[in-house]
C-alpha cells in the first residue's frame, strides 16, 4: 500500500487525523492534512483505507501494491 495526499484539495475537516492518527496529522497553522507515512504498516492499513473513504474532499489516494492494481482517490 502507498498513500498520497493532495493538500490543494484538502478542506481541513480532520477526519483522516481522527481516524488514523498514526498515519495522518493536521498542520497546526492551516489545518490541512499531513502524511506521517506514505507506506503504512500492515496494522495501520485498515485505518488508512477508512480515512481515505471518509475524506469529504477525496484528498487522500490509496494505491494498492503487490499486483492488486487498485488505485482511486478517496477509495471510492
């Protein structure tokens, strides 16, 4: 799994940081998403996927690796 963020799309709702705080954070100055790790550990992946799905701005992209071929903004 690989994660990427689009800070231009982010609206600062904070769902990602609330859902997966070990993977995402919010910038203290502008409230926009910060990525703590682009390659979450196996134990962090479910939370990262959930956070991507909950993002109201679809600012998070999950790319599955190892031949799954799944990639979509916001996991939608």
